[in-house]
C-alpha cells in the first residue's frame, strides 16, 4: 500500500479498483458524502437517510462489499448481490 495514500489521489484516477478494510471503507464513504448511523447503516451525510443497496435494502457497513462507478451503487458482500449487480449492469 502507498505510504502517502489519500482519497484525493484515488479520485484523480478514472478507473480504479482496490480492496480496503472496513475502517478505510468508512473513511471512503465519508469522502463520498455518506456516513454511518448509530445502528451501523450507511446513510447520506446531508439528509441522514439510509442508502439503498442494489437489491433495494438498506445496507450496513459490515455488509458492504463494494461501491461501483458513480459511488451510488452499494453492493452487499455476497455472491448473489454481485451477480445481481452484474446482471443489472449488463441490461443497461
């Protein structure tokens, strides 16, 4: 991992894939305008509404597996969720 890692350096790239641990994911969410509520759900930082995952459920940080392009597609950390996301993306 880079010693001088910043989210600004990540955002400067046009096509980035990487793995992070949950504490880093929490910081990444913050930089994207999201947060975590007192029950552990990912929320929009402005209006405090819980974000919806690709399967139309509220999503907790502990269940978050990925955020796809556009930073608004929250994918749960399980094979079924990734398969559903890929199927939806293929239909676009």
